[in-house]
C-alpha cells in the first residue's frame, strides 16, 4: 500500500478561474517532487499530496540492485 504525505490543502470554493491547488502542485513538480492534486470530499478541500512507496517496494529495489 502506498502512503501519502499532504503538502497543502486548499478549500474547494476558490474564486472562479482560480486553481491554487494546481498551481501549488505545479510549483512542487518544478522542484522535482511528484505532487498531485486529489479531492477530499469529506472536508470539501483539494489536497496536494506526494505518494511514498511502501517499505517493501524500497527493499525489493535495493535487493535487485545489490544482486546486479
């Protein structure tokens, strides 16, 4: 299972034509983070998140690299 880190949250009721969550995510992607925007329906907010691989996936990659 992938875990997620919430970088920032933005209310869904922003001004018309304004996309602050998308702009924030784009800026993080320009910095090299794999940021994406998701909707949290329970809080009516857009979340900018970064997905982190689970520990087992990291171990598998390390084991493959060590075997090579």
